[in-house]
DNA sequence: AAATTTGTCTATTTACATTTC
DNA sequence: GGAAATGTAAATAGACAAATT
C-alpha cells in the first residue's frame, strides 16, 4: 500500500482534530491496519500545507485516543487492536492439563476454614449491619484490625491512619489517585508488579523506570530520575519484590528514605509479601512516615478471595484516600471485611500465615533441588522465584517454549516498566499448583529446557 | 495584599513550569491563600516579559495540578483547600439526633435474612472456592444470575455479555474507563448522580451537562451537545432519575435512542432504580443494544452492603470492561457475589424487592400527605423526591436552614453537572430513616419551612 | 561513528468566546 | 446593550533529543 494520506478538506473544526478524526475513521474502515506506518510529521505537514507543530498535535491527539503510537527515530504506527490478552490478567483461562507456574496464587490448599467462620457469623446479633453501607474508611473495629495486621509487618500506626480497600490492587488504584492526577508520572523499579502498570493506565498516569539491583531501587538512580523527570511519587516493593524477589537491606532502606525525604517524594510501599520475609527489615514507611502510603494485604497469607487490604497513611492523606475509595467503590463489602477482621482477631490469620510460610519454604527447598541454584536468588519463603536464563535463551521465547511443553511461566516483558528492555529471565510461581508433585513436574520441565537450550531458530525471524 | 508576583528568575527549566511551581510553592507557604486572585494573564505576561500564550500555559499547568481555577471574564483564583466534605460522601457522619433525609439509603429495615444465607452457605461442599480469585467477569453461574436479574428489568441479554462489578459506583467507574480516556468528555443530565462526577474526577474525565425536563434528557439538546463538544459518551438514568425522579416515556426513549444511533454515541444507562418503577418502560439499552452499557445493581432493592452490580455490554466491549475491573479491583469478593446469586435464584431477592417497593410506596404516600403536592413530581415508589422550593428559598440556604432544625437534605448544588446553576430545589430521601415516624417528623419540619419561608437574611452576606 | 531521520518540547502570534461593568 | 476585560484555543516557528542507518 502506498503512503496513507488523510482527507481533511471536508471536515469542519480545527485541523489537528480533523487529522485525528481521519485517522480514527480510516482505522475503523480498515484503510489503516494495525502496524501500518503513517507519514512522518514533516511529510504530512508539507502535504497538508501546515506546520510541523500542528501535525505533532494531531498525532498526539490520535495517540491519546489510543489509535497510533509514535516512536522517535522510527516513525508513527497504527496500534495493534486493543487486546488485553495479558496472561497475568486471566487467571483460570489456561487450558486444562497445563501446569500453571505463571500466576502468583496464594497456596489455596492452606486457606482457612470458611464454613466455620460463616457458622459463627450466622449466630451474631448485629448481622444486619453487614448488609448496610460501611463508612469508606471502615468502622473503628475494622480499622483496629488493620492496625493489628500492619503491626505484624513491623509498622506501628493508629486507627485513624487506616483506610480499608478491596484488596491490594484496589489499594494501588486508590493510592495512585490520591497522589497523582492524569498526566503525572510515577517512578518504580525497572521491573515492577504488572498491576501497577494496569492501575496507572486506568488513571492516565505515566510510569517511568528506575534502575535496580538485587536489593531493589538504587538510591542514586531514584535521585537522578526524580530530578530529571520532576516526578513526585514512587511506587516500590522493598520486601520480596515482584518479580525479582529483591529485598532491601536496612542500609538500602535508609538510603532510599534519605532520597525520598530530601526530594520530598511520596512513596507507595507495597508490602503484600511482607509476612513471608525471613528476617523482616522495617518498612520504609517507618523511616519516612509523613511521606509514605503503606499497603498490607490479606490476600497472600490469609485468603485471596476475601479482597481486603489495609492502607496506612499520614493523617493528612486519609481523607483523600477515603474519597478515592468512595469514587471507585462507594463502600466495601462488609461481609468480607468482617471475616478478615474475625480471622485476624481470633488467631486464624496467624495460623494460616504460619502454614503458608511453611509450605512456601518447602516449595523453595524443592526448587533448589530441581533447578540450578546459581540461576535464581535464594529466598526462604517467597511464593515465586526469578529464574535467570542462560544464553542464548530470551525471556519471551523461553516462556513460549515452556508453554509448548505444558508449563506456564511469566516472561520478563510482563514486568518491564516504561521502555525497560526485558532481561533474559522469567518469573516462576511456586505457589500456584495445588500440590508439590505437580510443581516438581513443572520445575523439572524448566530444568530440562535450561540444560538443553533453545531449539534452533528458523532462518528468517 | 498587593497583587501577587511570581519569582521565577532563579528557577531552572521551562518558564511555564517555573510559574506553575512558583504558584505551588507560594500556596504551600501561605503566601497565596484560597480565594486570592492571581494577576491576569496579560498582566503577568507583561511583567515577566513573556507572551500571553506562555502565561496561559503556565496557568493551565497550575490548574491541572489543582492549584488554581480560571474563570473567563473574572480572573484566575487560588482554589479552596481540597476538602471533600461532600455530605453525600459521608454516610453515618451526621451527628446523632439528626433526621437524615440526605442519603439515598435502601430501606435497611426490609433487608433479607443474612443469618439464614450464611448457615446455608456454611454447609456447602464447594465453599473453599469462595476464598480463591474469581475470573474478572464472574463465573458462568454468577453471570447467569446477572442475566436473570437484568431480565427482571426488562432487558434480555446473554451470559457472555455480563460483567460483574463491586456495586453500581464501581460499575460506573469501570464503564467510564472502558469508554473514555483522561481528558475525554461525558455528557449527562444537567442534574446528575453525584457518584458520576466523583468517578469522572477519579479518571480525569470531564462532565458536561445536557438540558433536561420532567422526562430526563432532551433529545434535541443531546444532539446539539454531541455536535458542539464532539463527546462520544452519555451517562443517564432514564428511570427514576436521581435526583429529580424524572422518568423517560417510551416516546422519549425512542427519541434519545435515535440521537444516540445517529451520532454514534455510547450510552451508560444507569438503571439502579429500575425495579422501583411503577410501569416500567423498556431500557434504552434494548433500543440501541450495540451502543449501551446497562447497569443494574442489587444495592437498592436487595441489600446495599453486598456491593454487587451487573453490567450488560455489547460483546465487543466485554473484554475492555473486564480489564477495567482487573485494573481497579483485580477480582471480586466471591462471598458477596455468591450471596447475591443465591438470593436471586431462591426467591429472596424477589420477596425483598416486593417489601421494599411496598414500603417505598407507603412513604411516598406519607410525603404526599405532609408536603404540598404541587412542589414535587408524584411517583409511586421512588426512594426520594425532588422538592421544588417556593421563592425566595434557594437550595443551599434551605439545606442549611433544615440542618439547623435537625433535618438533613441534599441541596441541588450536589447534583449540578458542569456549571449548571443549581435550581431552587432539594432532594429529600424517604428511604433513609429507619421508621416512618422519624420520616414524618422530618417531613413536617420541611413543610413548616416551606410555609414560613426563610428567616430574613443578615444585611451583609 | 557521524549524519540523518524522526518525534518532542517550548514559546509565540493571532483569533475567539465569555463574562463583567 | 455595547465596550472592555479576561480566559481559551489553534496554528506557527525554531530549538532539542532520541533512534536509525
């Protein structure tokens, strides 16, 4: 096909919109197909007898509408169909018979006894209250449960600082919307939790990567990124970082906290894996209490289906968080919050956490026996590991090859923030399969692949 | 205070950002206080030896940051502190002893029997599944419950079209984010559900009003607004519109649908009050099935605390909605969805809906006896009424005066979309007080106020 | 490795619409 | 009711930065 030209002489209104409209219409009509290259901005400017700036603006408008994407030096291209076939976003869709080491599921086999909890609840007098709207921040009793739960993570907070959310993903959405507006920039580890990217996209917030090492974010890189971009918000996971299992030492936490304080940043500290740490370091939020939103969830070490997380915030931000909860959910499902509160208070949560920690430890032990140990960072109880691939494996190719052998893993691409090039590594979940036998089978398949290397690539790629 | 001038010579980086930064810093330092007027754009441009356009851009950046607000013809002013003391956003915070006719609560006294449901559930074998993550769109059984529930509203859909959300507010957030991006414009009734404004703000979406009458949106006004603004999305509540109780006739629905089809708009049809209608008209979504997202909730006629709503979407949009659910919540609280599904299937929902309809009818009857009938639109079973105030009452003043007498109502300001001037009217909820006695007491207080008129205003306002 | 291509950013100029007085 | 004041919007021009070849 010859180079596409828009027809804008007939269109009313501003030129830049006309061009964006023309792109939109021709994409709908199939005249422009995903991947097609548009004329360069200078080209089109000359053709339409406009200046470069106007075409820039038109392309930007079309980009905002999700139609096209510009790449410096290469050109501007029509976007692929909106497809959200991110495997991380589709639990349970794997075909039967696959061993799923892709999802970070929380060891369902060790979940608490729901029947008992429901029987107990059904005898309560004040049950009707669970069918009415809750205050957005949760009532006093629930917030005290949050104080207790967060306390177990090593952070002391007051009930007034607690906001309850519908799980950690919701907590991230709420935290982002309290600290940013559409168009703002959030810094995060170069590899990051995909849910952050999803939430940011929902809110129109940009995500930019910060260099990291085996202990997470590099303070100097954070300092530089904050200065260069002017960003005011950082999201990070200092303990058992997803996907790399990087965990900040005390010294690293101090150094990051220093940058945060000096640059007056705000931190969203995601500590969903905090209770799996072997020797917990103090949360960042404890080092910069005025500058941190701290997220602790019940999903990983209690029960994923409850959808309850607690956010601890400096008092000045609580109201904004409550507003974001109201805007996104109005109120929380009281039944879930009640069950979570019960389990935290009556020792069930502690017992289940203990069981899940043991099982995670056993599975890590299993992984150490089956996989070449030099290829991943040793942790005692992480639910997953970050498997570094030997040459010439690349992440996506490995994930595809594993899938062909019946094992699902998560490629590095899923975690790359901004334009971070994906390293040759994959995340291997140990907590998703129901039993250790299935897990072992999956891990042995991966070990074989590492040993054999990739099959020869067809000549033309 | 003399006219504020920014100090930007010391600041690095682009001028327009320096100005915005200077505003931000001086607001933090208290040198600029809420309500203060900034120099006009032309003034400042001359003072800083820049052109008008640069200052425009600087003010726009500051406005994006929520610092200031420009008003054509008047000037640019520092925003009030972010205060979210919207009474509609704070259930249960009213001081004890107040009669709350402000919140649209769903007749808690008629709620279903949760204890029985929990006892039943606790005996189920498959209970453990309720603690694991659900597919984002809900499993097949839950989606069938959605089909059944939406069917009772007069709309036939397939299970594949259903997306389950954490209540109607969440459904609105999800629907908006599936259809818009930050910066887009959504049209709605000139008076609208405040939760729409809240959700739009969360997502960075603008809201623009469309003129309405006693049957809701005016088709001609919608046509004009769509053309003038280029907006592609309309949110509306065709049945028992909140706050006015306006309900579209069949003819109005046809006319609106015609505009929607011709202008290729997309409709978000909020039908949370659909089951309270006396003689239900067909949902708009049935008239333009390819162009509508239809929201039906369990909150109003079953139980508010469950936090379960169903969205029916054209198949092409289901995946986008599921993505938005994943981005905002990850998964739904299965326990709540399970209970809602049970109640829909076993007849509980129908019975409770019947009770709530009767009680609503009785309360409307009570209102007709106590309040001057000419002042509000008669509906058989709405949970609230829209009370038009006689001269010289104005909405906010009436609401404040009522509050002083111990009765909370919602002023028109809370519902005004965009810059719609608030009419002299208030929304009076009939469904919030626990008993009819309390309701009658509150209504009599309001009736007295209408009769007496406002107390003389102090000389200086 | 240098030159070129390509998109991005800031500031300017001019025209316009709304509100106030 | 018309003139003035004020903010808004679009198109232009030139400098800049990143990626390609």
